[in-house]
C-alpha cells in the first residue's frame, strides 16, 4: 500500500456526506460516544447539513489508495454567526466581530484508527494543514472537549499553534468545549 495520502477537496456536501457520517459513527463509536445524543448519527448529520449550508464551507478527505483516512471540514464565520454567543465569558466585541473573511471555524476533524497516533505519522495534522493551505481567512478557531482522552487532544491542538481563549456550550446536548484560536492562520 502506498504511504502517501491524497487529498480531495469539495464544497458539495452531498459528494461526501455518507463518507463523513460513516467515519463519524466509526470513530465516535470506538471512543464510546455514540450513546450520547450529541454524537448520534442523526444529530451529527443535522449539524453537517447546517454547517455545509453556509457560504464558504469546505471539506477535505484524505485517501491512502482508495481507502479513506479521515476528513476535516470548516466554514468561515459570517456577520450573523452564532459561534461566539455561547461563550461562558464574553470576549471583546472587536475580537468576535466577523465579516465572512476573518475567521475560519474548523467544525470537525476525524481520522480513522489505523492512521491515528504514532502509526498515523501525523495524518490529522496533515489533513488540517491541507485544509488551511488554500484558505484566505486570517485566523482559525475550533472547539475541543477537554474531558475526552484525558486532555490529550487539547494538547495536540496546542502543539499545532492553538491557544484556549474561552469555554462554551453551543448546544444544550453538547459538552462544554474549550474554545481555541490559531492566529494567524498559517
């Protein structure tokens, strides 16, 4: 099997919906999260539909040969974004004022088991950087559940240049997330 990962970008969610939802169920199931309402298939699919309906949404799927490695998707925060409204401690207005070109919200990144960790040789980071390589926004934000994996995932994002700027619970059934920002984008 070729070790190289090929990346396919799309702005058409229907080309990748079943693949993304399938990987979500596979990976979240491995971590024992599928019994939690927020992570269930239909609930995730609803969020995917909402994210992908916004201008500028984009997904990158990595493949090794014909085998999908994982995916990442993101959308720019528009003027009417609700992204910052769930912050537990409000951030300065000038920091959260959006125009559709300032901040990219990384909604989700997942990598299948055989490409995670040391064996994965950085597959998640490579997917992340591939997505950002063709984006024009100035900064990128994401939410991470610091309670999962004993905080290791948050540490990974910090090693990629993110800093925690707050906490939020964007949905009634979601965990409390650490809000993280990487500024500048690259």
